[in-house]
C-alpha cells in the first residue's frame, strides 16, 4: 500500500500528468483551488489569514546551489498584480525546521498548517479525479493545490500504476507563442498564461 501524497503546489507554472496505468485500488487525485483555500481560511480562522501572506521557510532538500542557504523564505499566498498566487509544500516547511538558522514555527503557524490540511481534505472543497488510462490532468500550480489518496498497486510490474509527469515553465511557453506567426486570428501579444 502506497501512502497518500499530501497536498502541495509544485514550483513549475504548470504540472501535467498522463495516466498510462491505474493502480489496483485508490490513488484518487484531489485538486483544491487556492482562492477557495483563502476564502475558507477567512471564514474559519480570519485571525490566521495574514500569516498566509508572510514568509514561510521551505527546505531545499539538498538541491541548493553552492553558497545558497538550505531553506528559502516565500509566502504561501501573494498577489501578482490582481491575481492571487499560491506556493505551498507543507513537508518542505516542516523539514526546514531541521535547520537551526530557520525561525521556529509559532503556535499560530502550526495551527495554520493544520487548518490548510483540514480545508484541503474537505470533500466540499476539493475536486476528486479518478484517473483512467489515457487521462491527462493539467494544473496551473499557482492557482491549485493537489494531492493523492493512498493506493494499492498491482503485483505484476507491467500493470503497476504509471503516470508520466511534466513540469512546464510558462515563461518559456509564452516566448514560444510570441515567436509563432499570426495564426487563426491569434494576436502576437496574447499570452499562454
């Protein structure tokens, strides 16, 4: 039995999943809107809302460049112009606590981490997706958090759960789209994202 994958948003602008094989049981994908998350925090614990917009420390998991700190600060929620953006990987926040240079999580921060988990596990909040072979899921990371339930896999290797993943940088896509000739009435100033 493979344990559940906690909710998170990934660092890339887009994440894509192509289902090649489904597990024997379980493995449901769950997607939560970051706008809904903010609305729910406002409704359930308005006293914690401002903390979403303050820096949290995320562990780099030994993937930092030479001279970089093992953890970096970034708010869970921030505005890019008029658009709410979200970055959240809860276990990176908790793992950052291993570094003595990272400020300790406060009681309120721990309460907010628990609340985010509760909100994203609420069936009234998440969109469930049961993959079938050939299904594609494409998510814009800064607007969603995603997770997966536990699953039981097949014993036969050729039948085991198999998803192809791709992480896409939208700036590269936008540059590509702008380099294309005017097609089907598309204006060259249109952005992919």
